[in-house]
């Protein structure tokens, strides 16, 4: 079969990732996700180097950074709520509609953050408003990942689902690269004015990016898996209830399998940046190395996603978590040195290699745990709770533990390693949902078995 022909099977699934339709779908998932995560990661980076001075300056250096990280955590803690809200409508009225609304919400809030006056101008209303806007950001991005991953996965042939779903995940590091480079360039161009007004420019740029993303996203079709669902099926009435009645185990597995990704992200790209900047390293140089780490994540994600289509999601993810467990403490010690060359190595190893190894298979792994009727809700809840707990709390926990004389770095590394080990156990216990074929009677919705290998499908 010619891999370039625009062909579909009898169920409407594309038979190749190289068809014009699949290219539009993958582009939409990648760019849409990249734009939303540009907004989300932009805030995370700004919270490390700017917001403590602008919105919490009266608390002293240590407490002001902790307070800044608390608003960062609020966005991550709101992500599960976004997963529930957008998951409900994504399972009820469609993946595409939910994605368009989440993008509009994210873009509007990011522009408002860019216009927010400082505490010196409007008093305590400033941090309160910033906190509220960050929560709305979290809700929006909480709805993005599930929809973007499912748009790619549910259109793709089964033997290519790992690679297809990775386009949504790869949008995260791509957005991080863009956010970091734009912030770094702005810091260089505005110099001493960066803290007063230069930091606002990357946030205002979001308005342009959202328009581009919407144009691309409006051109793709709804997924065949959603179109084949019965409009009034019992599972679709209240997807969240179905998930917690029948799929609690799968949600917990998804959470534990994903946690390492976001602990790694929180420690290397947020807490690590704050340590390097506090040690006196140049902001632009720190941000540039952060961009290198994100680029490494992007490359490793695609390589491992393709590998997972060959060897299976489970083997790929268990190997990734094992690498995370072994490298956790060395990476923390490199970050804690406060030296730019050691921080560069830490962010390439942590944010780049470790996170990329886990990122590659995770979107397909989590999505395949659940049936299509509740997949948006169930996958989003498990994944977004992991993001909330992992990336939302790890910078605050690390900033507290590091103050313990002597043992601080070892405690941080030990917690990170234990989370990775928990991920290994969860992945080992997980089984993908088996979608009934048209040739046989439907199987019970909670039945699981081992995934079909690529060679068997061929």
C-alpha cells in the first residue's frame, strides 16, 4: 500500500500518518498544544525570575519566591478541574469544540496577565487577581492535553498511535522552547527595563499566537471514535460518574505513570531556574539553557514514541522511569551547585532526557487505558492530577526542603526517585482497554488484555 495515499479503513480511521488529513490533524495537535503550553510555561518561567519582585516584594527573598511559586502551583492544581470540565464536554459534544474553547480561554487570560499592574500600583488586588487568572489558565490547559492527544490518537492507525499521540505531548516542550526564547530575547533587548515592563511583551504576544492556532484547529474534523458513539449512551450522560464507578483503577495508574514527568519538570525548569538565578547567573543564559533542555525533550519524545509503537508502551515507560529513579539525586546535586555549567547539564539530563523518555509513550498509554465514551474525561483526570501534584507542588517542596542543612538535596532526590519507582509499579499493572471489533460481539467495558503488537496487526 502506498503510504502517501489518502485512504481510510471501513471505520473511518486513517491508514497512514502521511496522508493530507493526518498531517492536518497532527499539525493541529502539535501547534495548538504548543501555543497553550507557551502561555502556561511562560507564567512558570516568569514566576521564577520576575513575579516575586513585582507582586510579593514585601515578604523578603525566600518568602516572596515561595509565594510566587504558590500562584504557579494554583494553576497546576486547577488542571484536574479543567480536565473534568473539558473532558465532560469533550466526551459529550466532541473533542474539537472543547479544544477551541480551551484555546480561547487560555489566550485571553495570558494577555490579561501581561496587562496586570504590580502590587506597588494597586496594592493587594494585584496578587489576588494574578492568583485568579492563574487558576483560569490551569483550567484551560487542563482541557487541552486530553483533546489534543485524542484528536491525534483516535484518527491514527493502531500501529502508529504512540507516535501520533506524541505530537500533542511534543507541543509542551515546543511551547516551552518558544516561551523561554521569547522571554530570553525580551530580557536581552529591554535590559534593566525587563522587570518593569519588558516581561509583559511575551504575554501580549499570545494574542497573535491564539489567532494562528484557531485558524489551524478549525480546519480539522472530529475523530471517528467520537462520531461512532451513540449520542445517548449511558456512559456519555455523565462521563465523570462512569469513570469513578468503573475506571478508578485506570485513573490511579494514569496518575502514577505520569507523576515522574511533572516532578522532573517542576524541579528542573522552575526550581532549578530559581536556584541558578539566585546564585547570580545571567537570566538570559539560564533561559537559553532551559530552551536547550526543552529542545532535547522534543527530540527524545518523538524517538521514544516511535520506539513504543515497536516494543510496546509498557516496556518503554518502565525503562524511562528506571532512568529517572537512578538519575534523580545526581541531577538535584548538579542544580544545587548554583553553577551555570552544572545547571546546563542538569536540565539537559532531567528536562531533556528523563522527561523526554517518559513523554514519548505516555499520551498513548494513558489514553488507551479507557474506552472512547469516557476517554477524554478519564485520561484528563489521571494525567492532570499528576501535573497538579508533580509540577504544581515540587518547586515549593524543593524550596522548603533545600533549607534543611546538609540533607536538603538528598531528601529532594530521594522523593523524586521514590515517585519514579511508584511509576514503574503502576505501569507494570496497567492494561489497555480492548476496543471491540465489528466482527464480534462487544466485550464488557471494563475488560483488559495485553496490547496487540505491531507485527500481529500487520
